[in-house]
């Protein structure tokens, strides 16, 4: 057997091994996908009950608008002094509110939680975003988080 024939035979064996390796890889990949599709049960159900979504309460909308407009008179008529203090703490460190956006509301047992995102600037001029939640019961704000 000549050296040229031996080299050709080795190349044929090398090509066969390469294709065999690729074929094994593809068969393993397909089998893995099939086994995963058959055995996957999806995400587990949440152990926590969901809370029903609701519309934005009008009183919460009015408070959010007063925050945006820096309307101290409206805020003082709609919130007690304790709630005003809680609202101020919730908005800290924003000194100048530029935008207030309603995010969503949920209702449970007559209590509505209405969530907002406030954007503004700090006293140092830094752009900030904070979130706050107004707790509403019987058309009155009863808490701020």
C-alpha cells in the first residue's frame, strides 16, 4: 500500500468519525428536547391567592393630582396630619415632583390599595423615582406606604 493510499484511508476514517460525532450530538440534542417536552410540568401554582384588580379611586386620584400640583390646601383637606407626614416620608428624597403616574389598584375586603410612581428632583438636582401606595377605605385615604 502506498503512502498516498494510506493517507486517503486515514482521511476517510477521520471524516467518518467527524460525521459520527456530529450525528451523536444531534441525536442527543433531539432526545433531550423530546424528554424535556414530555416531562416538563410548567411553573408551580402560586401558593398565594391573587387580589382582584380595580379602578383608581377618585380620592386617591385627587391626592396624586394635588401632590403633582404642589397643592397644600387640597392635601390638607383630604388627609390628616399623620397621613400628610406619611406621604412626605414616602416621597422623600424628592423635593420637586414633576410627574405622578398611576400604576394600578387592588381591592380586598373593602380596602383599596392604589399604587403610584412619582418622578422628580432632589434638593441637589438629582433625578429620582419613588413609589407610594395610598390605602383607601370608604372613599377616604386611611394610610400611605
